[in-house]
């Protein structure tokens, strides 16, 4: 019986190891999916055109400032200028 117990114990250890590896892979995949979604959301950003700053901008919003003129993007806390005409 002791040999059978050893085989069972070894197999349980292998299953536990595989489960841990799978959990780590799932966590990594979820993080990658969240990052991909954030990138897609930023790529689908809207463009605002006008001479005054858009109210309540969201991160990634592009603003074609006709007053300057310049192309700017809201980074979440400030307008970053990309180009001027």
C-alpha cells in the first residue's frame, strides 16, 4: 500500500503544480486583455474641433484647436500638443 500512496501523492503534487501554473497563466491573460482593451479604447478616441478646450475630456481625446491652430491630446491631466499648422 505504501507504494500506491506514493504514486497517488506524486500525482496530486503534479495536479497542484499544473493548477497553479494554469492560474498564473489565466491571471497574465486577464492583465493582457485589460491592457489590450485600454489600447483599443484609446484608439477609438473621439476628435473635438474648436477654438476652446472641450469640457470634461476623457483620456485619449484629440482636440483640433482651431484657435492656435494645433492638434492636441488629453493625457488624463493635461493637453499634450502634437503639431501646429
